[in-house]
C-alpha cells in the first residue's frame, strides 16, 4: 500500500482498516473483524509480511458464508500472528514457494489469486502477482477433486456409524462440493465459492447435481438456525 508522507503517523493504519472493511462483504462475527484489523496493523510494521488477502465466500456476492478465509504471504521467516478465532481459517505461504505452487495448479492459492480481495500488501506484491498469473492459472484438478470427494465420503460413513451425525453431514457436504468442483473443472469452468456452485452447475446443464447441492446447503442452514 502506498503511504503518504504528509500525514499523521497513524493514517496508514486507518486507511488499511477502511479498505479491508470494504473488501470483506460479510464478517462472521465482531471478534474476527477485530482480529484482522489488529493483525494488519501489526503486519504494517513487519517487513516479513508481504500480503494479507481475504478469500472464500465472505468476499463474494452471496447470501451467506460460514467463516472468513484468510491467506498471508511472508518472506524470510513466518511472522508471529496473534491467536486467531475459530471463525477465521488462516493459511500462510512462503513467498519463495507461491509461484511454484501456482504452476502446479494449487487449488486454494489459484482461487485466492483469482477471486480474493487484498487487505494489505507491501510494494504492490499481490497486485503484481495477480497481473503476472491471472491469465494462466490452471483449472483445479478433476482427479484431485474426485479423490478428495471419495476420502470425505468414506470418513462421513465412518462418523455416521459412530453416531456423530453433525460431523458426518459436514463431510458429506464436503464430498458433494468436491464432486461439483470436479464437474465444473471437467467442463473447463473455474469453480467459484460454494454458494455460487449451484448456479455454475446449472449453466453447464448439471441440474441434478445442482439440486443435490442446493438441498444439502439448505439442510445445513436449517440445522444452524435450530442450533441458534
């Protein structure tokens, strides 16, 4: 982020806080919002932190999202982050490995580069990375998605047999999501966030699979409303 010299010392923090509040469409809770603002303020004085990016459904134009997904990139040594709340899914990557992972088709980083929203960056690092890679990102691997779907399905059955219905349902939804992503990649369509997959599936004629996903997501939301 470009800093102006003729301002008060705390101005960069205020500017960054405002931009990240606008980038995240839905915060899971106030704790998550306070955490990310504190982490970014700390990162502005840490030369090892080169970028902080919000990703997942929280930065997409959808009706709901479960949590806030965050990616940070660092150089030299991994920065010490404050303990993050359960509503945040935080993943960090070494600057030196990012390009190689993108070249190998890393699903999560590729999705974040395509759809993520910058919360903080040094010297336009993430902006330059996106400009360099956005037109040559690989589609998520169909084979990998199907393998993950099978693993999640097997674990779901084991947990259901053990009597843990909630965990089994979550893994069943995960399995179905991987199947949806595999079908979209097979159709040469880059999968968006989970709430958006139904519409993408219908666009490629996969109406039955779209109906299954819609039903599973509605079942999950119904359970969440009851638990609240």
